[in-house]
C-alpha cells in the first residue's frame, strides 16, 4: 500500500530546528578546529558517532520501497525520503578516516600496489 505524505503545520518549525542543530554543530566544530587543529581527530570522532546514531534512527523509521509516498521533490532512497538518490551510503563507507583505511587495507593489496609501481 502506498504511503501518503501530508504536510503538517509543524513541518516548518521542526525543519527549522533541524537546520539550527546542524548549523550549530558545524559552527562549533569549525570553532574548535580553528582554536586548535590538533582537535580534529576528536571532532571527527564526535561527528562520525553522531552520524552513526542518526543511521540507527533511520533504521527505526525506514520506509519499504513498495510504500514510498515521499513529498513532492523527494525520492525514496535506502528507506528514507531524500532530494536525490546518490549512493551516499557507499560513499560514506569509502570516506573512512585515514587510520581506519590503513588498518583495513590487507597486506596483499599493499604488496600489489608496490609491485605495480616498479
């Protein structure tokens, strides 16, 4: 059954609050980094933890493909309504911190890269 999205009088206020939180988090992270660039690993950890928690919330509210029912201008993408369905989930996996990428790289891949350079 197709889900129907209906606008609510609370949408503008709720979306404004979401925007305020997102801007405040961004501003605070930038201020911390500008104060001490050594804080970047801590800032990155907090931001990644926050994204992980939001993904947990997303899992609770995901919409099955057959239900769809997103507002005009949005498409159903990985269970949520989004302005477009770029594959952001696979991009976020690729955008791991450098330390995580180094740890997850297998020795065989490293050897193959070295042998190709010769």
